[in-house]
C-alpha cells in the first residue's frame, strides 16, 4: 500500500496457522460520483450539506477544487450565509452603525441587526473579519431561525451556565447538532466551514437526502449444506431520522420471492435490503448473494484480513487458513483466489484502509511507555508511531485514534526533554567557545570568533530569548575585531558591477554574511537607501575580497560597506550618462592615462597597466566614441603586443652574422616582452638564463620548426623552467655535509620556519640534518614537510615533558621553543594548543618550585592561589606546617619529587586535613551526655579547620542536622574540609530561611543549581521568595532539601500563574488566570464584573513582568468596576425588595476592598440604598407578622 512507511511492516505481527500464496485483485467498480466531486476536500459526511449551500448560492468554494471544509469561517461570512439561507435579506433594513463591515457584507449585517439576530461586539464594531466560535454561531442560528427548546437540560459541560446554553439547547432539540463529543459542544472553538454548512442544511425545511445502508463484510455468503443461515447485520443511517427499519426481499435462483434460505437445498439466493425515511426518501438497494453449497463442499464462514497482505479465511467446518498475498490489499473490495483441499475458492475481501491504519496506530500507541517513564531512548519509537498516526490522519483527517491525546502529550514531553538536553549542550558549548576566545583580539582571531558566534546562534535557534551569561564578551570581541578590520581595509578597483576591499593583512574565511552593502542615492528629503544583493569572493591569500553586484549603470550616489555592523568604508559613484560621456571624452582628449582607462563608469576589461602607451597609440588611430569601441581598441592593442612579443622571442635566434643564440640574448627577449607574456618581474630570473636557453634549444632540437604560439605557452615555459631549477636545488639539501651547509641549502630554496640555533635545549639544525638524512626528500615541498615535522615533534616533546614533570626549567624550555617558532613565522594557531597546555601548568609549576626550594612562604603562596583550584586548603599556621611536613617526608624518600598534577596536590591536602577533620567526626561520640551539641560546635569552630560562617547561635541546628546525617547512615563521617564547610553553610542557610530571611534564597538557588529561580528577574525573585517564606511549615523546614523543593515548587507555580495571564488570548482565559491568583477583591466581584475586569486586563498591551504588576492592574480595574457597579444600582427612592441581591453583591464587593481602595469609591449611594432596603425588609417582616396573627 502506498501509504506504508519503511518501518510499517516490522510493526505488523502475523501469526499464520497455514500459509497459501494468492493474488489480490482490485475492485472493478468505482463509487458513484456526487455533485460535489469537484471539491477534493469534501468528505462524505459533508457532501449533501456542501451541495445544499453551493446549489442554493449560500456559499461558494475557495477555488474550483477546494470548498475549505476545515477552514475557519469569519463572523462576516457567517452573517452573509445565515441571512441568505434564512431568507432575512432586507433591502430596507437601517444601517447597522458598524464601521468595520465591508460593502459585500453590509446588506446581510444590516438585515440581521434589524431582525435582532446580531448586536456586534460594540456599538460601532461588528468584528467582521474575526473567526466565529461555535457558541456565537449557535446564538445567531437560534435567533435567525427562531428556535427554542422545551428544556435547557443539555449534557455539554462547556455550555451550562454560559450565555450560550439556551441557543445550544435549541439546536440540540431541533437535531441540528450533537456537539463535538458526549460532553463538549466546543463552545469557544472556531467553527469550520463544513460544520457550519451542515448546521444550515439541517435547518433547511425539506429533507431530500435518502438513507444510506452499510455493511462491514463480504456480500457473497457461502453456506454449508444443512447449516443455520444467519442474516447479515445491515446499518441504516439518515441525516434526519433515527432508528430506521431495514426491509429485505429474498429470491431463489429462479427469481421467485421466498420467505427464507433453505440450506438443505443447494443453490443460489439473493437478498435485497432497502430503507425508507420519514420524508419518503428510499435508499439504494444493498444486494447479497447467498450460495448454499453441495453436501460435500465446505462453505466459507468468514473472510478477514490480519494486515495489508494477510487474509484469514474461516470455513463452515471450523478450519482456518491464512493466505499471504503477493501484493497488498487496496482500499475497497479485493477478489482473492486460492486453493484449499483440492478445491478452488474465490472470496471478496473488503479492505478498509482507513480503519486498518487507525487500528495499527492505536496498537502501537498502546505499546509506548507511560509519560513518567519516558526517556530519550524512546525517540525512535515515538517517531515511528507519529509516522503511523500521520498515515491514518492523511487517510481521514477526522480519524478518532484512541490514545492520540496521550501520544501527543508524549511527543510534547519528548520534545521538552530533547530541547532541555539540546539547549543545555548548546549553552555549554557556547559558554566554552566564548571562554576560549583569546584575551587579546587580533586579525588571526577570526576562526575563534566565528566558532563562538556559531555556538551562540545555535543557542538562540533553540530559544530566541535565551540568556548567555558571557554573550557581552563575544559582542565586545567582535566589535574589537571589526575595528581592526576597518583599520586595515580600503576600497579599490571599483566598476559598475563590482568593487574590491583590499586588506593589508590577510584575513581568510570571510563570507557575504559578514558584510552589508548599501546604495544611497538622492539627498535631503529625496534620499533613498537600498540594500544591494551581492556575492563575495576572496583571493587565495585572503587579502582581496571582490564584491559582485547588479550593474549600477546610470546610478549616482554612495556605496556604504559595513563589516559586523561597523562602517568599513564608503565611496561615491557616478555612473550617469553624463559621467560616462565625460570619461569617454577624457580618453579621446590628450594623453591617455591609466586612471582614465580604469574609470569605474567605463568598466573596461583586460587593461594592462604596462600597455598604456600602446593603448594611446591604438586609440589615437581609431574611432572610439563609445565604451564598446574603446574596449575593442584595448583588445586589439593587447593582441598586437602579444604577437609582437612572440615574434621577437621566436626571432631571437636569428642573427645576421649567423652566430649562435646566447643565454643573455634569449633572457633579454624574455625580459623585454615579459609584460605581454603576463609574467611578473620576479618570475623572469636572470640566474636561470642558461636553463631557459637549454630548455628552448631542447624544444628546437625536437622540432626544428618550433615556435611559441601564445603568451600562455611562453609563461608556462618560463615557470616550468623556474620550477625545475628550484627542484634541482633539493639535491644540495640532501648533499649537505654539515649543519651550516644545510642551512645554506634551506635558504637557497626559501624553506620557511627554520630555527637556526639551539633553543630550549634542542639543537634544531642538527635535528633537521638527521631528519633530512633519514627522509631523503625529492622536492622542495618534501623538504618543507621535514622541517615542519621536526618543529612539531620537538615542541610536542617539550610540552609533554613539562606535563609529565612540571618544573620551572621544563616550562621555560617549552615556552622558549614556542617563542622561537612564532619568531620564524609559524602561525599562532599551530602552537596555540601547546600554549594553553603550558598556561594551565603555571600554578602547578609554582607549587613544585616551592617544594624543590623547600620554601615555606612560597609553598603557602602557591597552595592558596585560587587559580590552582584546590579545595579545602586550611590557611592556619598549624595546617600549613602540616602540609610542609608531609612534603618533607616525601622528599626524604625522593629528593627529586614534583607533583605531576593538581589532583596529586588535592589528595595530599585531603590526607593531611583528615587529622583536623577527625575532631569533628568524633566530637559527638566522645561528648558527655548533654554536651553533644556544644562539643560538636566547638569542633566546627576549631581554628585548625579555619571554617567561615560558623555561628554559635546555630549550635543546636548544626547538631540536629548532623544527627539526621547519622540517622541516614550510622557510619557517616566527613571526608574533606570542604564537606564540613558546605555543611555549615547549608545549615546557616536553613536557619536563615526558617527565620524568614528571604535574602538567602538566591544563594541557595545558586549553590544548588535551581536555574528556574535564578532565571527570574529581581522583582520576580522577591515575590517568589515571599511565597517560599509564606510556605514555611509550622516548626520550620527540617532540611535544606525541603527549602530547595519549596523554591522549585513556588517558582514553577509563579511562572505558570504569570504565564497564564500573559498568554491568555480570550476574556474567559484571563478570568480563569485571575481566579487562580486568588485576589480577594477580584473574587468578591459578581461574575459579570469579573469578566469586565478580565477584558480590561486583556486589552493592556505587553506582558506583565510580575504577579504584583498583575494584581495592581486588577485592583485598579476592580475599583473602577465596583464604582460602576454602585453607579448602576437603582436610584434612591426606587428600591424594591427585588433589588436586594444586586445591592448585597455591591456591598460584598466594596467590603472586599482595603481601606485605601475604599477611599477611591464613593459608597454614599450604596449606604442610602441599603437603608431603604432595610426599611422595606422591616416593613415586609411586620406585614408578615400581622398576617400571621390574623391567620391564627
């Protein structure tokens, strides 16, 4: 089947009891066409409704092939359709007063307002272009068709108690809708065009649609001789009527109507089913063929498919066979022919592609892990299931796949999990890349900057609002780099279609994204700026960047070039017809200059600066009043000069006295004409004169008629001879008998990066000599490779020795070699990694220097250097002496001992510290009864430990927390000083929180990596801190872990509550979000006034930064709402007992305000009305008493 994914087959398990090979045949008949066939998006359930609205000119499709069944419908379009369908179009209707209704909708909206169907969003706004919800559609339809309901008892929980309940009840009672589920009408969902069409169709007066019969199975039924025949179950569906009766007629093989199928008489019967609705519409017949088999032939009881290529046949004798098909079943009826027990059978398999796809999707959704068990390893399984779900939805976009909502939750959870993992990795990579930026930015820093920016962009791609803590470091570095580029750049070689940025220092790797090019034309109020599309390319050296853009002929203005938002330069252009004519005139007047030939407006090609005088002659002898004619003259001059040069070179061996051609003569012919040959001055080498001649004579010897035929051929000849000559010098390198000879040979062939002396204990010339003797290179490139290999080998060895034995001597040697390599031209990036390794060893070397020198003061300074990263170093004199003593003991057994890593130093520190830690670990056990807490604190406060922050007021808390550690692990002991320091710090934080000191919470969050709290703004953290303090349990938090949990919970709740307000798109969503905040003043408002306040909050532009800001805005609107509530009460003197609820609601809302808020609301009217109401109520009570007395 075409819709199966690659992984589809492995998901479908088959269990065949017997396997037969058969073939599937596609059905021969097509479904009947309907009048809506032109619309490819109209499913069967919409066909009649769509045909109704289209044929009655109520609506049109989006196009010839799309009705837009699943598209939302605008309020204005719904109004037009209702007015048309309900016959409410009224040319005499007054103007509605709505300013946002376009001309096409004015008649309909005017008519509906006049008929009382619509009121608009306000007096002046109908909200014509906004989508209409299902609730709003229900209101309009019930009013337009004057529908009512005898009862408002409806099952939809999203309707009950809303302003839509009567309207929806009316639609339900009139069989217009059944809702979107058993309990949901979808009140606030936007209605689709297809569903709206169905509503209108069901409201139409005439029912013209016939019932439809359906049967899930084969319509040819084989019955075993003498067995019981079971009638097939036929389902009748109608657009209006329910519980239709299905009629049937049985005929035998002779066409005679009979009462039953006689299974003891072999033969063929037909059963014809039909149904008729209340309007008299008759369904299409559904015809079955029933075959009663001979007594010895098995009938087929059922045919089912296990999957797309497996069919299971059950015979009337109870046997079951599984058929594996050569091809997959297709949607609809498939004929399958097979043999069984010597008999051939043909069955029809009705394959429901849609139902099958849904079933497969549901099966594999059921096999997925629960949400709480989800891991990243489930990604592939979820992706495969998504593929299956999409297959089902592609086949039926309204498919109801069991478990789909739970699956979507899994996808979202996986996406969040992947995002968190990817984001953390990306953020870590970005921070690392920024941290790796060199401290001093140079033009060689481009790669590091690009890598850092790429890493930062990867973070922003995941979260555009992400905070990268050190991003300003990257921004500043890029600005610094941009300034450097500007300082070395200038614009050259400008033409109408290109220009160049020439750098006096090579910068490789720049691309178009690094630049912005803008053309500015006009001036003053007429100034216009246009970004130019361009391509940029660089020469191999990275010194010249060529920008190519569309030809600007005719333009005049300024081209501005920015690099990384820094102004790289600007240059004026004048490519107007006037400027062009002036440039042409200049060339044709007086002496031609190179500047005139290179005028940008001319854009002349192939101008050779050395040929200016030749161009002067050619132009002077030609008619050149256009750019094209000037270009032609230049081209002719170029060709002529090359031809002259070739003639001169080819005639160099021709002399009147027939003397032999000399090397000097041939060299002169090359030198005099090198420009025409395209050779630079340094490419015709006088020292190679004999080689040039010898190579030329060799060509002549091979072909006595030989002549050079092109400038390129001459250039290639010269360069080839030069290369051969250089390669010949390699022999001198291999033949060198000593270091001095070798260095001379290196110089002769321009070998780079050669260190000519002894550096860092390495005699480099000698090492080169040995390497050359071993490698015996045959080319200059191979010689250079040998030198580079020696350099790399020696610097690698020096650094490795320093890493293994980090002493000041080894460090100095390694740094000296790196400095020498940089001095001879090795690029910084080649040795940067080595430099970083050595930089990381500086502090370790300082420790080893102090150890070797046995300097107590030096050791103290080295150990307490924070850059070393040691933890738990005690700086008291006793501890430092203990460290010194431990080192002296080591040196007694190994006088050359040095630390090879910081880890070794840390291990020594930890080992010595154990002697001081022991007092803490034994304090409680050794204490007298009742003195445990004080003895434990005394141990913590010991000078030897040199802890910070220990506080005698927290003595009990230290002991209590220590007891908890022992309860969890009776063998618990502190292992390091830093563990004890962390213990003290955490207990102090716990005590502070329990004392309602919220300021400590940020440090708790930082220490324990509660990033959600850290990412809050300062004001938000203050509000969450108050919530954490308020959440302190009676008796305080027992552990810091409980505090951390409270921070996380309160932060999560706070972020959710604030997001609910900021993300709300509808008034009811704002109302729900505000109720969740539990603002007393808001909660005291009546429901209607709450919605008014919610609407005002929704109208506020921008997001609220804090919940306090939300509450402030709510209180402001609440005060105004209460004032309005009081103002809308009955006038004094008109109060009745029926006004009691309204007055009491106003009083409750007013009393919920604070004193300060109440001062903003005048309750004089409220008090007066309350007094009048009280009098009425007293009068009513008195009257009731009198009447009660009379009754007695």
